């Protein structure tokens, strides 16, 4: 009986180039994604964190004893919620951001220097966290939020996303400063300082470029 020739190698040889060509053709004809991977992931992370932070701040507000802290945290929770809504709009419509809905409420001069600081140990038997602990938790939320939003913003190619994320970082910065200002006035967040002569020596060590007057020094008149 005559053996039939093996057609499989020949068929594979004919089929593989066509399959590869089809795959390449699909890649060439497929439209590009409208956004980069990094920026979509970044927006997703920030929006989820913003939503969660709004809930946490509102929860903490209702466990404070000081009405000033409660009002501050409630205002921050509402601003976070508004910022989340704005972020969803930017993500889904790729449109520019609207106005910013949060302004700092603290305009007092911070107290510098150590004033007999005391930092109590954690009380795991307490029925509710202290106002000091609540403020510290909220402050750290904003600090890490500012760093995270800045990091994601720097990876964005889309200008609308980049603006939203940098605005998110600025929002966290302003909220963090409000909490710091409150804690600073209460003595819960004290700012250590250097000796006065050391501070002034460091400040005076910087020189301006040639022809420019030192800050605070009168500039010589320009004589024609």
C-alpha cells in the first residue's frame, strides 16, 4: 500500500503566516485607548480613597468632644464628597475642573517652640478615641493623601486628570494645615526650633546673584 504524504507540516507552514498577519492587522487597525494605564489606575486609586476618606472624616466628626473639631471635620467631609463628585465628572467627561470648594479656616500665627510637651500613651480601654487621637488620624489621612495624589499626578499625560490630581494634593494640604493649626494652638502639635543665632546664620548664608540687592536691603538708585 502506498503511503500517503504527510500534509500537516505543509498546512502549518501556510496557516501560521496568515494567523500572524491577521493578528498584526488587528493590532494596527485597533484604535488606541483614550488614556494611559498609569493615569487611569491613579484616578481610580484617588477616587476610591477620596470616597473612603469622606466617610471616615464624617464618622470621626461625630465622636469628638470639641464642637470646633466636629465642625472642622464635618466641613472637610463635605468638601471631600464634593471633590469626589468633581473627580468622577472629570474622569467620565474628560472636561476641565470647576471651582475649588474648600478654603482654610485657620489664619492664626502658629506657635513655635516646645512648651512642656506631653504625649500620653495609647489608652486601649477608652470607650471612644480622644480628640487628640481623632485629629492625629485625620491629619495623617491628609498628609499621605497629598503625597499619593502628587505621585499619581506626575504620571499623568492627560492634562485634565493631572490638574484634578494636583488639586487633590492641594486640597489635602489645606485640610492638613487646618488640623495642624488647631492641634498647634492646643499644644498637641508643637514645633521644635533651633537656637535663634543658628537660625539667623543659616538664613544669612545665602547670597543673591550679582547686581541684585539682598532681601530687606535698600537697592541703590540707578544713576544715569
